[in-house]
């Protein structure tokens, strides 16, 4: 036992801790703890009143037990009693216990708040500090509500001791972080700014932290702090160390304060006032100069503190991004650090340079260090440094050096640590796409990626290469040839088989002229991989085979034999079996023309942001502490899943496109037509069909209507207040439809809110054929009704009338909005009027799966905001509904309660009818 | 701003945990586990910084104890390293050449000393002198108070 005589040793506690340490096993420890708990419990319950010392000792033991990881369910009351003790150490232990263990909904919170209030009013600085610490440590909303008005008062009051001012400033900062909406702005703000002039550097440091946080919230209110901060900074950097006495840390003048002032200045643009600006520039130059001076101490603390200030100064220079001279000097300084013997400095230099690379003034200067960075990638012993080097290469990449950088990253990938491979793969894929001048290089790069690190190539990467190949005629032949060659390798990665299957299925004909890659050779090559692949890949290969039948009639017999084999037709996997059966049947009964239509080459994909980039962003940023890995699955995994389960009646050929998760692919027919072969007969047409309507709230594409004669499919896309809907009418019979017409009608009210313009359609639809109609939609103001699509045609002499409610809903005009949690709460509060909020509590109609719910909310059109809601199970979203006349901001919160199988949905928008309608629409989805 | 500060031994025993943002117990356990998994296997003389989720991790080993802090994205790593060092200095000053056992047996003091110079994850007092003084004051205060209180009341 150490001999600490400081303060008051609690012998009983030391003995207990010693006992626990001597326990040989977990069981023994638990036994000893239970014995102690029983003892304490009996002491607390006993008739004899405990003196303060014993109470303190027992509370401290409980705390120790809790910190060991055991549950504590009593003793809170005794701890609260300690708060009102007049003995400092008892009070201190009481506060510690409360800070660590208090449960914010505890009944004791009122008693605790009372004790805190007494201490705050005590005028005893030590007690006041304890109370402020407790508020900051607990930091709950309840505490914020109770004390948020007192603390600013204490902070700016003239008679408050310096140490209390410091605590009050940071306590307020802490409350502002958790409950920014509660912290009132007011006349005290001006006085807080003046604390920057305070004599006491500790007060200035604490105040600077507080002001920095508040200035992020409302920069206008704290604009005057810039002048004071520059003045203060200037005094520090030019001061001789002696002025600052005990605020000098290893010969560096007030490093903490300097860094905080530099941080505060990063909340603002460069000062406009020329004198102020030059004073600041002078400071920054002085800081840069000081680094060149010989060190005043050999201690690492000295260089750390000095360089901490330097890096913060560089961060400010980068933030201002306006002084080319300083930017280049910063870059040169970092360049020196790249070769420094301190690993920490090399790491930080790589990190800061990433930021410099994005400035137009310093981008070129950063590029001059490319060899050093590549060398770091090869020689650094520490993986975290190598990772920064990868980041920097990625950031400094442009057209001029992209080939070199991509090549280096590829070669590094062969030996890279497993933990960072996936990220490197994404980065290489993005760079290759972004800087591809000729796409053959792009295709080669991606195939190399798959060869080197196939396991780390996520779906987004190979989806993307296919999108690009399909969209660019000039590279299709090359791609077919290259994948064909790559597939020759005796062992190739399954991802390569996927890409190969897809590309040869589409463009195999482009290389079929060469006898070395004749249709049969291509097919045999693909099929030789078939048995080694997983089910999804096999499914894709089957689709490639049916495409082959269309491309190369000469191999039809061979492929049919394969499809007919028991291992396909009776495959245990239902998806494979269904594909085999359907494809075989299709190849047997469909005419060449129908085959050609069904299996037409995929149409180009619409241009949009690379999903890889989205993935990289997701990998990097977002998400607070809880499991990031779970989030990753969501978008691509579960939306597919949700769609697949809903659309069981659509066919498997569909998943060829579905897999790519491209909702807005213009349809090429197959999905609508393969049902020719199904015998499903649906009930006769009703007056107005709206049964599928709710399904379209969270998605834009699918089948809206179907009977024995006709199938109507929709694809739609929306941008701001405009939308376009493609309606596909598929004739399921073998006879023509005559006098076909379709029109859109709206109620009188709806006409003033929404215009739908329908292009005319061909009056005749051949048997088995499909026609398309385009609807142009404009949202004029918010609406709640839906337009109706009326269809008329003659089939075998009888007139058919069909009316379908068109799924054009208000939420289609959503634009997702990302925002920080601070903004969110601020706006949430602004939309607090009773009618702006609509809330609904309802029973879950589907299984409560968080990924599915997430996909639905994204489909609904809002941006999901991670980390805003303290409960990670809840969803928080934001978006703007666009109409011609107005834009309505919308915030929503969905709270699942899995135990009760209930949801609570809350919507706040600036317009009550919008809140109402959105709530109706969304609440039906869960 | 610091999000958390953990002290753990080479054997993976947690000696001190301080959280500056509210987290559920489950989340805390996960952070603790992840930190030990990240930091303990690292070789000596590698760099003291890591990225973990959206946080920067700064750690340093002092004798048998690892001091490990989670920082927000914009925080200054080098200075955080000095925050850790400053804490060690304060412990040293208070216990006189601090060792792991001091922190085990006087865990409450270790928390109090931390509270003296960090609050809400921000540095409260950077002057070594001032922090020392207030700890001393607290100790004397406690004595005088206790003496005062134990005086018989007439």
C-alpha cells in the first residue's frame, strides 16, 4: 500500500481496495464486493446515525465498486446528504459520486439542484467551483434548465473570484454544447467578450474557449472579439517569456491561450481593417519565424508546445486562404516536417498538407513534395502515418500526376495493411474515374484493383465501372476484350467474374469476331467459373447467359442445355431456380424479335454523383461514436431488400438492374414483359385503383397497376418543384389494344396546386408490346390530393376503363438538407408554434427493422442526420419541400419503441398543412 | 475539446475514465474496448496519434500506464499531448513521483486533480502554479474546516 499522507486517508477504503486487488479470481472479487455491499447497506439502514466521515467512506467505496464495473442501486441518498455537509472533503466525495453516477431522471435531481444552488450562492469560491464542476460533469438538460440563467450572471459579476469565473465560463460552454437552445444570449455577451482583456490569463483562456463555441452559433454577436483576440495574440507572441510567468510552458509563452485565440479567429474571415489585418499577419509570420530559431530546450514538451501553436497558425492561414505568401511559407515549413525525425511531426505535416492541397494558392507547392510523400508510403513504419500519406496523395492528385499517384497507390495496395485497404480501393477508384482522359486506363485500373485487392472492392466500385462502360461507347469493345483476357487467369476474384459476366453479356458481340474469343469460347470461359461462385454471382451469370442467347443465336442450344440441367432447374436456391426456369422458357417460346426487345442492351445510366464518393464520405465523416459499420450496409443493402420483398410479382430479370440500385434507369422493358409467362390472374379492374399507391410514398419506380390485360409501370424523377414521370403500358395479351388513350385528371382544388401535363400516346398497342407516356409535373403549392390517370382502350370489341390514382405526393418535391445538430435544434425551436408541429403515435404495421426504416426515410426524401438525437435508435431528418411559390423547411423525428411495437412521428414545418400531409403520408409506411 | 480521457494499464485494466459528453454505458464500454485494442498493440516509438471513427485519438504511455484522450476533429493533437503530460505532472506533484498504485488507491484524488484543470473537456487552468495552489488550498481548507467544525459549540 502506498504511503500517502496527503489529505485524509480513508483506512477502510484502502483496506477494501487492497482486498479486491488480492482476489485471485473474478468470483472471489464478486464475493468480496457482495459482502461489502451488504455491510454498507446495513450501515446505511441501521438505526445509528452515521457520522460524516463514515458516510463519506461508504459512498467512496460504492463509487469504487461502480468504477470496477458493477451496478450500484443504492447510496444515492447518502451521497446527496454529503452535498450539504460543511466539510469540504465530504462535499467533494458527494459531488464526485453524483457526477459519476447520477441518473438524470432520478427523483433526487431536485435535492441535488438545491444543494448546488446553495453552494453557488455560498460565495465560497471552493464550494462554488465544486457546484459548477458538478453541473458541467452531469451536463443534463434538467441541470441546464435549472442553472443556465445563473451562470452568465456569476461569470460577468464584478466581485466573482477569478477561479470561479474560469469554471463558470467552461460550465456554460458545456451546457451550450448539450442544450444550445437553452443558453440565452443577452447583454452579458458583450461583457464576456471583454473578458479577453482580463488581467488573469486563466480567465482569458477559459473565456476564449467559451467565446469560440458561442461565436460558431451566432458570429454576429461576438464579432468584436476579433480585435481583442488579435491584440492579445500579438502581445503573447511578441512578449518575452517573463511577462507570462507561470503561464509559460517549457519556454513557450501561453501555448494553450495562443492556440485558443487562433481557433477563435478561425470562426471569422480575415479582418477587413487593414491595420488589424497586418497586425495579424505579423503575428503569424512571427510564429513561423520562431520555428526556425534554435530550440530553447531539448525537452519534447518544448517542441510540442511550440509546434502546437505553429500548426494552429497554419490552420488559420489555411482557413483564411487569402495570403499566398503565408500559404507557401506554411507549405515549406510542413515540407521540412515531412522529413523530421519525430514521427508525430511527420504525421501532422501530412495531415495539414491535405488541407493546403485544396487551396489554389498552395496546391502547386504541395505537389512539389510528391516524391517525399510516396517515399513515406513505402518506408514509414507506422500504419497511421502511412494512412495520412495515402490521404495526402489523394488530396494532391490532379490531372498532371494522376497516373503516377494511382500507380503508386496500386502498388502500395499489394502490401497495405488490411485495415486501410478498403479505403485505398475507394480512393483509387475515384481518382481513376475523375482523372481518366481515356477510359481504357480507367478500365485497366479497376480491373487491377480487383486483381490485387478483390476482397476489398465493394459493390459500389464494380457497379460504377459497369455504369461507365455502359455509358461510353468508345470503351465497350476494349472493356470486353480486357475482361475476357482477365478472366483467362486460372484463379480470378469473384468480383471480376461479376464484371466479366455483365460486360460480356452486354458487349461480348464486340469481340466475337476474333476466333480466340468466339461466342462459344466466351460462354465456356464464363461457365468455367460458375461453380466456384456464390449465389448472387451465379444469378448474374444466368442473366448473362440469356443475354448471350440473344447476342449469339449459335450458342443457344449449348446454353439451353446448361439451363435445362438439374443443377439449374432444380437448384435448391429459389432465385437461381426461378431464373433458370424463366430464362429457359423465354428462350424456347419467345420469337427472335421479342427476345431482342426483352434482352436489349442496357440503356445509358443517368449521370449522377458517383456512389463510391458517397461511400467514401460516409466512411470518413458522419456518425458519432456508435457502430459505424451498421450504417454502411443500409443504403445499398436494405433498399434493395425492401424493394425485392415488395415486388415479388416482378421478375428476376429485374434484379439485373435492381442490383445496381439505380432507381431512375429508363426502362428497357424486360421487367414489365416477362410476366407474359406467368399465369397469375389478378381480379378485374376496379373503378379506381389505389391499392399500390402507398407503396410509392418512399420510392419512385415500380408497378402501379396490373390486371390480366394490362400492366402499368412507373418511373419518375423529381427535381425541386418539377417532376417527370414515365408511364409504361404493357399489353399482356397477344391481341392489340385499339383506341388506346390515357389522360390525367385532377380535382378543381388540385388543379391550382399541381399541374400535370401528359404527352399523347400511340392509340394502338400491339400484343405483347409496351408503350411509354411522359408526364411533366409541376408543384405550384403544397397539396394533399392526388391526380388520377384515366385509361381507355378497346380489347376484343369491349371497351375497357381503368382509373389509377397517380402517386404524386407532396414529399416527392423534397430536397434533402444536411445540417449540424446545432442548426437542427435551433430550427426545431423556431418551428415551435403549436400548429407547425404534427405528431402521431401509431402501431408498427411491419417488422421494426432500423435499416428498413432508414431506407424508407431516405426514400421519403429527407436527409437523415446522424448524431443529432441523443438516442441512436431514433431518426432525425431534414428537408425542404419545393413548390413554385414557396419553399417549406421540414424537420422530422421518428422514435421507434420496439418493446411496445409503436412509433412516434413528429413533424415540424413552417406550414401547418404541410406538416399535416407529410405526417399522414409517412405514418402509413411503418 | 476532449471527448473522453482514459487511463489504462498495459494489462488492459482501466484505472480512470472521464467522459465529457453523455454516452450510454454500452457506448462507453465499446469505446474503452476499442481504445485498448487500438493502443495497446502499438509498437514503441510509433506516432502518438490515431484516427478512430470521427475522432482523433492521442495517447501516451507513462511507465505502466497509458493515457488516452479522444479529441474532436478540429482539436490540436500536440497540445492534447501536453494536456496529458500536464496531468501527469500534476499527479506527480501531488503524490510525489506518482505510480499506478497511487491512482488505484487514491482514485478519488486522481479525479479531483483532473477536475482542477479540465472542465467539460476544455483546459480550465494552464498555470501549474495555480492548480497546485488550489489543490493545496483544498487540503488546508479541509483541515481548517474540520478543525473548525469539531470545535465544541457553546
